[in-house]
C-alpha cells in the first residue's frame, strides 16, 4: 500500500481496540508497517490477552498491509524496550511512536483508592514515558551515527487533562502530566530529528460508550458517524508522516470532522509591586487581576 507513510514504520500502543486500532489501520493504509501493541486488558486494566493485537495484525494483513503484534506491557521497562526492538528486528527501522494505551478507574476523589490512583498514573503517564524514552534513545543513537531521523511521537492526552473532569482526578492528573511531558520531550529531542505532539481525542470506544451513551450512538441512516474513532486517525497519520515537518510541541483536539489547535497556559493580567506584598495587598491585587482575566473554562461534569 502506498501513501504519506510509505516506507515508514510506526508503533502504536493499545492498538488492539478503539482509537489505537483505528490509528494502526489508518497508518497501514497510508503505507506504514505497524507494530500493533496491546496487552489485552479489561476496561479497568485487569487480565491480559494477546487476542486483540493479533486480530488487528490480521486485519492489516488482509488489506495488504504489513504488521506485527507486540503483546507486552508498555508500563514496564522490558515491555517498552521490546516494543522498539520488535520494530527494529521485524522491519529494520522505527519512524513513529503513537502512545495511546490506557484505561480508567473513575471515582470521586474522597473515594479514590491509592491503588486506583497508582494504576491510572502508571498506565497513562509511565506508559507514555517508557516507550518515548526507548524510542528516543534509539533515534538519538541514529542521529549521532549521522543518520538523523524524521522521527515522530504522538502522545494521547484528553479533554480531562486540558480542563479537568469530575470523578476522574487520577485520569485528569495523568493526562495533564502527558501534556507537560510532551512539551519537554519536544524541546529536548528536536535536535535529534524527533518531533513530539499530543492529541486530545474524543470518540466512541468501550472507554466512553457509557459516559456519552446519549450523544454517541452510530447513525443508522448512512450519515457521517461523528463519534467513530476512525475520524481521529487522519491527524495522527499526518503527524506520524514526514509531511508534518516543523510541527512539534503542539496539542490538538480531534473529534468527528474537527481539528483544533489548543492554546495553553499563557500569562494573563499581571501586577508587579517591585517589592514583597503583604498578604492583604496580595489578595486585593489578585482580586483586581481576576476581574480583568478571562473566566476559567468549566471542568467537564461540573
Ligand atoms: N475514547 C475517547 O473519547 C477518548 C477521549 C480522550 C482520551 N482518550 C484516550 O485515548 C486512548 C485510547 O482509548 P480508547 O478510548 O481507544 O480505549 P480502549 O479501551 O478501546 O483501548 C485502550 C487499549 O489499551 C490497551 N492497554 C491498556 N493497558 C495497556 C498496557 N499496559 N499495555 C498495552 N496495552 C494496554 C487495552 O487493552 C485496550 O485495547 C487512551 O489513552 C484514552 O485515555 C480516549
């Protein structure tokens, strides 16, 4: 198959279902050979199965594409390292990493168990860091050997990470952390030919089918299915391709037919006394600045 990713190799984590599956199929349709990673866990992260990853590999091959399954846990050093070596051993190179794997353990903060905090931080935040680290180490070695790559990393954040989401304190914190990680990675790795961007998608998958049951049903009349995960993938494919040269350290929302560049924290109204404030002065000044500032965006579910 030929397209904007012809000759490139992409690894997609959590690609056995939902958005990751759609990204893997779309990358393959544009010519990429794909490492389809998935641990095959339940919607809250339990168990393990090689079935989902293998099924997507077979779908890609049935369409004439190239793919290999990787069923390791990307939250472990071994799993993340072997994701990269699977690409190198099977296809001889790695050009793009799509960090996407994850699951939810939603609770209100006062009911959120330490274990559910740790599991969600681990799968999303550490599950982004470790594959990024091992892929970047490979690409840095390539650059130092005089073969500077056209490498791409696409991280998966969420509206919950951008604005916060009631009942998802663990998930919102992890997804906001991914935004910080993206900015640092883009700044550190640009010199090695590596671009790093993040995405906040929205789509109907097993993760969201209950949350958005009322608005997310697939149309039955052949109309545009705005909540299909496949709608998010074209932006991922472009960001993974060499065509996205020069785009790094950015965050995009993608849903249905809409792509939005997200504009992050920026200095708003400011005051400088040139000396230390008293607490009362600090309060008075802060209240005045707040009246001049943009109102905060509502938190999801508030
Ligand atoms: N669906 C949405 O509307 C939405 C919105 C915002 C963000 N996201 C994010 O998009 C990503 C994909 O979510 P989805 O909706 O497709 O969910 P999904 O449950 O359909 O797919 C996630 C996949 O990740 C895999 N996975 C989980 N832990 C893993 C691990 N340790 N190693 C390897 N694979 C693992 C699961 O087995 C599963 O197949 C997630 O990061 C999610 O937080 C989704």
